[in-house]
């Protein structure tokens, strides 16, 4: 009996020791976990602080580059017809945007994906597309203010705001017939000091009749043939670099076509003399030779039988490469290189 009691006491002592050991181990392990968690939180805090500081520095560099871009190239503007008007999701504008981003800003814009706070600092050169489809050459030029727009026949503006049929012409009595556009609107229209708007109505033969309606009631007024018409669509920026691309199947003469392209380029007085004139024409044709003579390296010849076969990506690359050759992006590239070097130096100093 005595021996059995001794064995029981030893067993109890052993259990106590085991439990105590587990408890001690648990307490030690728990303490180690707390230490590890504290260390992790400390390192995470340091990493977050470093990431925040880096994002702030990178944002400053990106803003410096974007400001320089805006000072050097205040955007581009596309002026033309079906060749550069938007075609569903495919357009020369979207392709040129992509080419410029990949050639000039790809590395810097990659930085904007490293932190959500940097997304708004992506660098780009804005491009406006003022190309108009389904209108003839002279109508587009009148819409954009390159050629004058006149009333073609006498009409009377009523005292109220009722709409009245109106017809237009440009110089040399050439008819101007507007078409409805998804992205390019004519906007506010002023005729003989009467402000109003133009309203297009599709006819049975898929043309459009145009109506003028005054904005506010006033006195009835007769408008004579030849009255000058001013539309809001002519008020686009003169600071942007023009990219001019018209078809050439409805111009009057080679001389007139070339002079018109020159007038469009000259209108952009704030572009620093930078422009691109593109034509779809045969090499060494009369038009090709005249364009080369007038515009030199600012002229690009594109060979394409029709708009559906025009390769927008290839054309965008040609435009970019020619602009690059003429030094349009020299200052921007210098600033981009400077920013990339600063980022590299910062990362090296803080690694």
C-alpha cells in the first residue's frame, strides 16, 4: 500500500512538472510572438513611412515633368475629315496617344502604379480631335472657321424662338451643307447680331436640312444673302500643334488645296511653327510634289486606298517619328531623363 501511494505521488508530481513546463513554454512562446508582432509592426511602420516619403518625392518629379510638357507643347489638335474622325473605339487619336505615352512617358508612368496616390500624376500630351466625317472639304473648313461662312439665301428671323430653314455658302458661292456629328458640334451661332443655335433634321435622301432658332425673343429681322455667320465651332485653341489630314478627292485645284492646308497651319499661332500635314496621295504626283515644296519635312505622304484600310497604329508611329526627327520632343525628353535620374538617385540613397 505504501509503495502504491508513493507511485501516485510521483505521478502527480510528474504531471505537475509537465503542465508547468507547457505553461512556461506557452508563456515564453506567447512573449516571443508578441515581440515578433511588435517588430513586424515597427518594420511595417517604417516601410509605410518610406513608401509615403517616396510617393511624395515621385509626385513632385512627375508634376515637374507634366508642367514642362504643358509649357512646351500645349496639346495637339487634329483637323480633317473621315481619315482621322473617330471610328468606334479605333481612331488615330487613341493610337497616337498610346504611341506618345509608350515612347516618351512609359517608365515614369510606371511609377504611378506603385501607389494609389500617384495615379492622378500620369503624364500625357492632350490631343483634341476636331475631324468631321460625312461632310465635304469646304463645309468642314467653314465649320472650323478656316473659310468664311455666309447666308446663302435671304430669310427672316421671326420675333419668337421658332426655328426657320436656313442655307449656307462659303467663298465663291460654294454650298455648305452640315451633317450631324457625334463629337463635333457647331454650338452657339450668331447671325447679324442675333444669337441662337443651328438644328439639323435628316431628310429622306439622308442629307440634312438646317434650321436657325434664336435664343431669346426679339424683333423680327430680315437677313440678307451674304450675311456673315459666326459659329462656336471656330473657337478652338490656337496654341496646339495641328495635325492636318484631309482626303483629296473634292478639292478644286492643287494650288487651292495646298494654300488651305497652309492656312490651317498658320492659324495655330501659338504652336511655335510646329505642325504636320498628311495626305493620302501617290508618290511624285502633282499634289505630292506641291506638298513637299510647301511643307518640306512637315509633310507626310500616306499610301492607303480608302479609310477602312488605313492602319492607324502605323500612321501614329509615322507621325511620332517625324515629330521626333524634327525635335518637337527634345525639351520633354531632357526633362524626362532628368526626372528618371533623380528617382534613381533617391532610391539609391534610401535603399
